[in-house]
């Protein structure tokens, strides 16, 4: 059996997505997500110019060997562009493999470890009251876990208050929008938000919060401590994680659970965080961390240290990634939670899929493969629409972490 062709499809049904389609001489094809928000064409070129030519003629069932061929064979290892490209190939090959076996993908990983996948959605509001209302709407929709982000008095464009109600869109302009960040204003405000949320809704809903890398380790430790009475499910990306040791300080000072990893590409980015038990949840996902083959390595390492998974699932990860992630989540023994930001109707129409929302959970489909396809004729109607993620500066102009 051989790969006969592969191509990259760039489409923008509401936002940009990059998809790899791999075809074989047996008529079975598979697709993988390769979307890297704000850097889409770099991955498209990496695939088209460097990866696809080396795939033609290979046996698509040899997904492990192909993974290592692309990872080691490039000589230049790791990085978001490389690893998103490898992920797309890997996801497409698992899709093909499962279709050949006539089984839903989770069966090839080891079968179901659970019937349904706990997800969390994003409740956002321009101010405290609006955020409390937004959380209430998610509770009414059946969500059991809700991430709360709010506008902060004194900060004009706080993180997490994007366009759209049920989906989230931070890439808002051709060149990065400049936002201003004010740590003291934020640290004063966030505990008040969670106090109000617990007063209003009690302790049954699981509440999450994303700091989006904005704090120093000591500020993160302070925030974690001040949020302890409100028992968060997690505090996410509390400080940048390039220096994994930074989390020792945070960990020593708070029992608020810590989640990290949406920008990680490989197991090396999280090795120390996991081995020193500095985090509770690892947020690496299929598309940015080398596909199912590599994410499985990360999850298995995490399992040794009772670290659970909590994969990134923002709107900028396509339904193809979400479909693959749900097969992974349905199998992975040390599952924690899955982020789920919905897609627009236009996106859903371009990527028909068989997973469904029910009672605050997602239920994986039973179609052979990962259960997501692409309507290429419809995709062609939505040309690429360049958009960048914002940047953040401190009040004095210092470039900060967005
Ligand atoms: C966020 C992301 O979902 C999250 O937790 O941190 O929405 C992130 O801002 C985007 O994926 C960036 O493209
Ligand atoms: Mg995040």
C-alpha cells in the first residue's frame, strides 16, 4: 500500500484553517489539522515544499516510522511549525489506519476508557457582572466546567474577551493589535470575580481561569494563593514556561491546581514540569504537539506522575483536531478535561464531523477513522484571510507576554 498524493488545503470559513489531505492507492484517504494561528502559511509551506515530496510512495500504515523520519530526518528538530506539520501527517495516517481497520480511531489506541469526555467552555464578559451572567448561561446550557475571563477595570483589552459568544477569536487584525497590560489591576480584580462566582453559583460548577502567561513566578504564586478559597479546577499558564524551573516557586506556595502546555510542541517542553510534579494538567494537544503518536508519549510520561491531560481546544484548532483529540481523550487513561470552544456554522459546514455535545460532555463518534471530513468545494469558497494574534505591552511600553 502506498501514499499516492497529498495536498494542503487552506480555507477561512470564519477563521483560517490549514488541513492536510493524504491519498492512497487503495482509495482510502485521511486528513489532519495543521493550523498554527497567525503563522498558517509557514506550516503550509513546510508541508508542501518539504514534507509532501518525501511522503509519496511510502506505506501509510507505517505511521511510527514516518513520524521519526520527519522528526529526526529534518535534522532541525522541534518548534511549532515543524511539529504542527508532523502532527498533520500523523493525524491523517491514523485516520487512514482506522478506516482500513473499519474502526473508530479510539479502538486502535486501546478502546474506550470512558463513555464521554468532560469539556469546559469559555464564559467571557466585559466586566464582573457580565462575566457572572455569562457563566450562568453556560450552566444553563448544561456545562459542568466553565472557564471565566473578564474585562478588568483599568485594562482596556484584557485577554480572553474576544469576538463571538460561543467561540473565541483573538486574531483580530492583519498586523498585531497592541494591548496594554497592568498586573496590579489584574491581581486586585481576579479574586473578586471568583468570590462573586462562588457566592452566586456555589461550588458545584468547576471553574477555570487562564492567566495567559502574564505573571512572574512570584505574582503567579500570589494569585494562586488568593484563589484557593474558590477551589478552581485549574489556573492556566500562570507564568511563561520556557524556564520549567519557574514553576517550583509557584508550586511551593499554592495548592491551586496548575495547567500548562498549549504552546508546547514536544515532550521535552514538559519533561521537568511532569517529572518534578510541578503541574496537575498538561495541555499539549494533537495539532501542536506532533500528533497522536507524540501526544501519547507525553500522556504516558504524565501518567507516571499523576499528571492528567487537559488538551487545548480553542476555536483556532480545527474540527479535525477536535475530532482526533476526542478519540485520544476517550482512550487516554489519565484524562482530565478537554477544552471545547465551538466553531462557527461556516466552519462546521466545511468540516462535517460526528462528535456531539451532550450534558456538558462531548461524545466521540463511531465512524471509522477520526470521524471528521472536509468539503473541499465549500472550503474553496473561503480564501485565506491573513490575521495576527495581538501583543501586550506594560504601561511604560515594555513588550510583555500576550
Ligand atoms: C487560549 C487560546 O484557549 C486557550 O486557553 O489560551 O485561546 C489561545 O489564546 C489561542 O489558541 C491562540 O491562538
Ligand atoms: Mg490558554
